[in-house]
């Protein structure tokens, strides 16, 4: 049954893969491996990254009106929470390259035929729920700080944020709460999708294994989360164009991070 398969995976039992300890130097290795995978056929991977960029641009346009201005930063920063989903095809390409199989970009779409698809969808729904809760929390923080009135213009909004005590409170609370959402997402999904794609262990086991990996390697994985955030920020300037390179590299690197963490 698909619902049981989501919990228990292909073996109908909850798997508990062995976790390895990693070092900070391993992060350089996985980034180097991710870059190598990207350069192997960059035009194909850039195509996948552009999907992410187009969605990001659409979100920015959708929220460009004055009434939605307070949600621009939550949308842009929270969009990174969806990165693990956007990179699923990239994990498959790295997996195929590792096994010496054809790595044409068309194979990224074959994830849709993976036996782990129910589990992948289940964890994806969880991430979208976290994303929605983050947006709701950000809106609540803004309303608690500035009230229900919308900014009159972009200039007025930026002035209020950077030159008033309410603006600094907004940034302080927003960044603090946003960090908590990012931490939860990192701990529960850092290797969940590659693990499901590779071993079809089920959603519960994938999340549980990610949490165990995080607890066993808190410093390296917090550093990994910071690297991802910084690179996504750089890739978003200007107009998300850099994500066409950053997302594929990080996606491939995440696959190699999974290989480092799970025995």
C-alpha cells in the first residue's frame, strides 16, 4: 500500500542507516564534487537551474505591489526552503553518474517513475507546509510591529525598516524566527531526498536519518546550511539569474554530502 510504503519504504520496515561523522574539510570535497558534476554537462544542468530561477522571478513579480512589499523578503528567503525539492532531478543525475549510467538531463524527469515517489511527495508536502507557516509567521510579525496598514511605496517601506525602531524589531524577530524555520528544514531534510531516491526507505526513515545525521554532525551541517544560504543569496543577485549555476552545483553537492554522511 502506498501509504504504508511512505512510512516503511520498500521493505515495509523502518530503516535506520548508519551515520558517519564528517569534518569541515568534507564540505569542500562535496562542493568540489558538485561543481565537477555540473561542469560535466553544464548546459543540461543550467536548464534545470533556470526552472528554479523562473519560479523565483515569478514570486518576486507577484509580490511587487505595495500591499505585498512586506512579504518580498520572507518569500525570497523562504524560497530557499523549497530547494531540496527543486534539486531532486539533480540528485538523480549525480546518482546515475556515480553508477556509470547515461546522465542526459532527460533522466532527471525519470524521478517521476521512481518507486520512492510517494515518499518524496510526502516529504515535499511537509516542506511546503513549513514554507507556508514561515510566510504566515512573517506576516504576523510585520502586523505586530507596523499594524495592518500597508506601505505606501517601496521607498517608504525601506525607510521604515532601516530607520525606525519598529523596523529593527521587525528585522530582529524576522531573522530569528526565520532561522528557526531554516534549522528545522535543514535538520529534517538535509539528506532525506537523496536517501529516498537511492534506497527507497520511506518518508519517516528519511526524516529520522536526516535528524540523526544532523545531531551527529551539528557544526559541519550548520556550516553547510550557512554555505547554502550565502550561495543562494549571491545567486539571487541580480534577478535570480545566478541560481541557474548555484542550484545545480548545490544539488549535486547535496548528493555527495549524502554519500559522506550515510554508510
